[in-house]
C-alpha cells in the first residue's frame, strides 16, 4: 500500500525537483509550451463560442436569457475536451525537451547521465515525435472500443470505469517513456515492464491526472510528471537490481 501511495505521489513530488538548481533551465520551454497552448485554445474556443451565442441567441430573442446557462456548460465541456487534446498536443511539441529533462533529472538523482542520454534538441525531434505518434496510436486502438461501450445501455457504467483506467494507464505509458527511452528501452518492453506492476502504473497515472486538473499547477504538470516518472522508474529499477 505504501508503494502505491508513493507511485501516486511521484508526479506531485516531481514539482519539487523542477526548481532545484541545475534543472530550471530545462523546464522553461515545456512550461511555456503548456501556457501558450492552453491560453491559445481557451482564447480561440471562447471567441468562437461567443460568436455562436451571438448568432444563436441574439439580444432580441426571448431565449437570450439562456446565455448564463450555456457559458458554464461551455467551460465544463472545454475542460473535458482540452484535458486530452491539450495533453496530447503539448506532449507532441515538447517531447524533444522532455527526454533531455528526464536525463537531467536522472543525473540530479543518481549523479550521472544515462549512457544514451540525448545530446541535443535537433537530434531528438524526429524520434521524439515519432514516439509520440506511436503512443497516440496505441491509445486510440484501445480508446475507440471503450468509447463504444460507454454509449451502449447496460454496459456504459463499465465503459466509464474502463475509460478512467485507460486514461491513467496512458499517462503512465506517456511519461515513463522518457526515462526508459533514455536507456534505449523500446516501447514494447516499457509496456511489459508496466504490466508487471499494473497497480503502480494506474496509481502513477492517477497522480498525474490529479496534477493536470489543479488550476495553475496544471501548467507545470507536464515537466513535473516527467520528473516524477524518472524518479518512479529509478526507484523501482534500483530495487529490482538489488534483488
């Protein structure tokens, strides 16, 4: 139970690592990417939704009073949609920087860089983006059947639970890739490693999900979870080597 709690807290503990000496400069770009994408999508969504409201519910319409109800619904819907789309897009853009951040976090914890650590941004762009597309494909192949279950009466409750678990699992796969990838551990082996400890993977994903839902802190969620995933993998891996 204590190990599961530690897994859940790793993304939150990653926040403390981000601002330690030597790591701050590797956090700036992922942090700016998060703020820019979130702000841009919020502005675009709000602008066009306001135009839609003005068209659908003009001031002279007797239904204009419904505007006060539609805006909160828009905000809720935006947060639900943005949570997944924002995470995917932000990780896609920041993925070359995340690998470098994971390597520097490992150096901070262990005192040495991974042997196959990234040497520069330019060399990381193609493999990092290719890896992100592969993870997205892995998620979609499992998300579509679960979404179908969610609209079938009688089993939609099961589908909702599976959706939550799939989201936690995807977050674990998404972020554990950075420290393990720095050791040239391929995605298939990464998933096999997580499947040997599924409760820990779900707990880590739940912690990452919580961090992403906290206002203001969600801007730092991506680099914090990269740092937390690095600590998570190092702790478990060191114990495995010691057994």
